[in-house]
C-alpha cells in the first residue's frame, strides 16, 4: 500500500549520497532509495541513527524490505553497520537496540568514525553527557539544596520533541542546566515538547537542522 505524503516523516531539504552510487548501474532503485533515506540523517562523517521503521516510512516499504536492501548496500560497500546501542539519554522502549550506520563516502577504505566524529556536530555535548564524572555530583548537590527536580522532565520533553518531529536524538544531560532555569520559572513539560516539535518542523521546512538545545527552543518560543 502506498503511503500519502502526510504519512512520511518530516525531513531536511537534502540528502548527500556517495556520488558513485548515482553511477552504479548494478544498484537497484529501491536500494538507492534506502541509501538516500539513511543519508537524510547522516552527520558530516556519515554516521546516522535511523531505525528500519523510519527508513521504511520514507520509502513506503516494510522493515523486512529495508533489511534486504541495507544488506545489499553493505555488500556493495556503501554502508557499514556500527555496533547497535541505545540512544544516549533516551529510555529504551523495547529489547532491541537502535542500528547505527556509517555511510562510506570513500568506499571500503573509509575509516571507522572516532568518538568525536560520531557525536559531530556537537562532540563536546557528548563528552559532557558521557564522560564528565563531576556532573552528577554537582546535580545531586544542587538538588539537595532545594532545586526543583522537575527540570529533568523538561530536558526529556525537549529530546522527545526533537525525536518525534525529526527522528534525530538529543542528550538530556546536555540540557539540564537550562532546563533547571525553565523549571524554576514554572514552565511545564507539555509547553517545552510542543514548542520543540513546532521549532523542529519550522527549521526542517527551511532546510535548517533541528534545535540542538532546549535553550534555543525557549528563546524561539519565548518560554
């Protein structure tokens, strides 16, 4: 069954594919579309997180079909699968972990991404969220001094809004500081999530990336 345009995820305005894939006469049309759908989510180093369901929604195909054509892309040297893992900072909804892909723009000789390249375009955010052992101590001290713990829910609402509207992930840990100030002002999670979805869709329509921080959303929506 063909899906209407409204059933498909909202996307940025471009998908950067390996140039050789356009000239590859042996590449099936659906395989090329799967590659294009993955490339909608890549960073500058070719790393992407789209689920099979998301890819399937883009091209109106089943997850089984997506798996078949991802395997063809891997065999042809266009894509490699990185080790599956959870979205950082996002609670897993099932027993399955999310596939991570790397589009091999330079062919089979493409090097594996470094930690910084994996987290591009904001590698420091990832470092703060995953490696800064002092951060939880600081958070615990502030909470013991009477800070409102609801700020964590605000950070999660921001991340959920971005993922809902674009399929991309964000780190709650990178947004806790500003979320705390919003919580102190009485801002509710529903307001943050709605504003995040609206800003994400607005950015995608004009070819911009989804918001990177809850602070950007708050300023955009005047929260």
